[in-house]
């Protein structure tokens, strides 16, 4: 009886291993995409669509702030494609010769919005309405490494409000951390992209920044010069800029 039980046990294991192996073998091309955190939801959707149409390709993501991703690439982190939320960070890796310049393309845009928790009774219709005396914590991106933080600083520098608000600020390591602070009630206000506010049912938008107050929020993408899978990376970037890709981005609040 024991030998029969052992036979069935090993047979099940063999079937399981064989099944896993067969599944992995169908993915003979894997591309690593270093992408801005604000693209998380849209790209996970696009990944599913792309992989359905390209059964031999596996797309994996490394999400983070564009500044930190650029630093990782500079330090030699493996990647095939860089999708940035900032021209400045793309220019940095371009100047270092880390991307294929011929592949570089701006694939979407975004807007900057002021948010609060859905349960908040704060009322304002413009960034100019913020009164430092009436707020506690204010979540923003770290300006040195997070694009949304740089755009936020642009806005408040333009309005002459940065220094007055600075003592209230809680710095986020990427835009999703800023969003989380407001969702969890750890901050009264936050500044995120319109696409981030769009995907959350825990925050509401109070105001949208005038585009003249900050640098254009443009998302450039490019294939890494040392990519292991340059053709597959270019193909995914082409898909991102296709009508189908643009429609998915619009569904997630991108411009």
C-alpha cells in the first residue's frame, strides 16, 4: 500500500513539474521594463493584452520614481525599456549613452491635481486656495528624485507658496506613496497626477494645476542601448504608442 501511495505522490509531482516547465518554455523572450510608478495600473492592463497577442513574450516591470530608475540604469541595473514620467530623467540617461536615441518617443501626457480624502470636508477650487494655517500634513513627492515632486515645487514656487507650506509637507518616494498617504488619512492634502486620482475611490480631486505653472508633464520612452531583448522592447514600445495602447492609457486617466 505504501509503495502505491508513493507512486501516486511522485506521479502527481511529475505532472506538476512537467506542466510548469511547459508553461515556462512557451515564454522564450522576457523583457524587463523600468517604468514610472504612475503607469502601474495602465501597464499591467497593457501587459495582459500584449502577452495574449505575443504568447512567447513575458513582460516584467520594475516600477519606481523616474529619478530612482534613472539612477539604477546608471548603476548598471538590467533593463530593456525605460518609460519615464519626466523628460529630465530621460535626458539624464540619454546623456550617459544608456538608451537607443532613435527609439525615443513621447507616448503620453498627464496633469497635476490637488487631492484630499473622500471623507474630508476641505473645500477649495484652486491650489491658490490652500491656507497653511488650516491644514496638517501635506503629501508631495520628493522634488530631488520624484517627477511629481518637481512639478509640485514648480507650481508652489510660481505661486510663491513653497516656503509657507514646506513645514507641513510629507515627502513621498514616488507618486503612489503620496496617493497612499492621502488614502489612509495620513495627510489632509496631496498632489498627484490626474491618472493616480482617477484609479482611486478613496480620494477626490479639489483642483487641477494650471499647466503654465509647471514644466510640461510628458512621458518619454526608449529602448536601453544594452538591452538583451531590443527588438521585443521596441515592439512593446510600439504597442504602447499604437491606437490600442493610447486608448488604454486614456482609460486610466492619461491625456
